[in-house]
C-alpha cells in the first residue's frame, strides 16, 4: 500500500511541476513575446514610412506595392512647384 501512495505522490508532484511550468511559460510568452512582436511591428512600420518619405524627396513618381496591387506616388509639394 505504501508503494501505491509513493507513486500517487510522485505523479501529483510531476503534474504540479508541469502545470506550474505551463502557466509560467504562458505568462512569459504573453509579456515578453507580445512586446517583442509589437516592437518589431513598430520598427517595420516606421521603416516603411521613412522609405516613402525618402523616395518622395526627388519629385519623381515611385511605385508602392501591396496586396496584389501597385500604385505610383509622388510628393504633392512637387506638383505645386511645377511651372504652369
């Protein structure tokens, strides 16, 4: 009978460690992983905006691609400076 209780206690301890590890990993993943993903998204967004602004400085149309579509953009200030 003692052997049975030892096995039950060992199994309970293993399950408790696994459950605690699972919830600790989820908390770590939600706190750090979410922040890392958001920081990566923000960096990519800022880089895209910077590239669009930088490409618009030479007053030439430039293509922008996304979702199976393409458009040409040009700086509005360049259009207003054009001779009439």
